[in-house]
């Protein structure tokens, strides 16, 4: 019964995340900003990565790029969580106020967590590079087609079971980090205590966390499916216009943004639910406590 109830409540969380997005589309703005940064760095390294003739320097440069992407992602997610706090406090969403709060505390407090995120992510990427068979061995020429294929994963070669396992672990890492962010944004905790809180929530409510993990992964796969025939036809020699590839790039931005949004909001709502459970004495199953709904109720976060 615990598992069934947890899955049911997890599904409600997932639907609530979509409802919030349709009523408050500003939530997507920070995620789109992080996509632009991430996509720009990925394409820069593909087309213009400097030749240093030093493996160590190459690794350091790649790590720097990974850190920038990781740091921007967590910053923009924190900005989104500042929006949540404004709603929870009964205020109107203020972008300028959220940015001020972000850079007055959050940006500094999250730095160790971002370093940890980037370091583990970098190790995963190195393992993926060592075990994958890339389609492209020489430096590629910039084009809308190649950019769309690169950001869509079509140039990374066939996916192995080992590579699939690494991607699943990467998602687990990402959602665990995202679960720590509310503690920084809402309770002014530092990175170490925030991540400890994340691990505590996962340990106490594994069914709800795994439900969020599974549902967001399932939706990401569904959204990516339309890209599959496009890349298959392209490999078969079918020619598409630049306008078409631009449309593919925009669609990839939508997929990526929705995926990050759903991951963050799902675990953010789980964090709120955990807070309610603790205020009720931390007794019984989490499913015995009414789940939070940002659009219907206001709770104290601090």
C-alpha cells in the first residue's frame, strides 16, 4: 500500500508541476537561459576547442566548461525556487527581487555543491567518451544541421548498456543535487547541510523520489521520440532545409527546458511535502500528509 500510495502521490506531484508551468510560464525563463549557456558551450567545444597539445590542459579546460554549465544550471534553478518562495509568501512573482536574492546569498552558498556536481558530471562524461564510438573523428564545420544533431545526441554514436547506465546515474546525480537546492533557497542552508538534507529526504521517502525520477525520465524519452525519425532519415541521406534544422534546435531547447523544469519542480514539491510532514511530527507515512499545491495553498518555508 505504501508503494501504491507513493506512486499515486508522485503522479499528482508531476501533474501539479505541469499546472504551475501553464499558469506561471515565467518559470521556464531561467531554464531557457541555462540551455542557451549549455548549448553555446557544447557547440563552442565542438567547433572551436583550442588545440593545447597538453592532455592535462585539455582536461582542465573541459572541466572548466562543465563547471560553468553546472553552476549556471543550479543558479537558474535557484532563481526558479525563489519564484516558488514568492508564491509561498503570498507575493506576486518579481524577477528583479528573485535575482537580488540569488546573488546576495544563493550564488555563494551553492558554490561547493556546484563544484561537486561538476566534478562527478565530468567523471561521467570522461567515462562516456572513453566507452563511446563517436561518429565524428575530425573537427566538425558549424551548421544548423550539425548543431541540431550534436545537441540531440545523434553524433555521440550508438548507446551501449554501459552508456545507458551512466546516463541514468547522471540523472540520479542531477536530481539529488536539485533536491538540495530548496534548502539553500528557502532555508538559507549551506551546500553541505543542504546536500545532507537531500540525502535524508531520499532515505526517508525513497518511493516518492524514485517516482519523480521515473516519471521525468519517461516524459523526457517521450518528448525525444520525434527526433528519432529525423536523425534516421538524415543518416539515410534525406536532405532537410536550414529552416527545418532551426525548428529542430528550438524543439531540443523545449525538451531540455521542460526536462530540467520537471525534475526541479518535482523534487522541490517533494521538499515542501517533507517540510509539512516534519511539522506534523515526522510520524507515519508521507502519503498520510496532504501534498502541497503551490496554486492552492500557502505554507511557511522558514
